[in-house]
C-alpha cells in the first residue's frame, strides 16, 4: 500500500487544520479528475467503497482501487528543500524500490 513519510504526514495534517477540515478527515488518493493522467489528493469524511485504508504517522489515508496497484509500495514525501527552499511545501511520490 501507499505510505507517507513523517514530514509529508505532518505537512498534510497542517493543511487539513489550516483549511478548517475536521481532524477525523482522511487523506484520499485517487485518479486525477477530468481524465487527466496522475493522481489527486483530497480530504474525505470516509473512504469510498473498495478503498484501501490505513493510518500513517497519525494521518488516516485511503487509496482508491483504480490507483492502488500502481502506487503499491510507493511513498508520498516532501520535496527535498535543497531543490526549492522557498515557497510552499511540495509533495512528491517516491516510487517503490524494484
């Protein structure tokens, strides 16, 4: 299953709080909307049918079945600050080790 680094979980928990989203809301990882390639991240009250669920570093997450296999073993992490030390936090997907 997809996982999160501790810094990514902290950053996402901070975003949830700053946006006034309830503490119990789950991070949902799903296919990008509108037929675009990629994934979308958002907060939901409960998982959708078929979602994989877990709690990582205190943040509940759910992963849509459409992207679960492709992201299995991958990790959401914070972009290396040496790459971009100014501006907002950027999240990246680190692929699973082959």
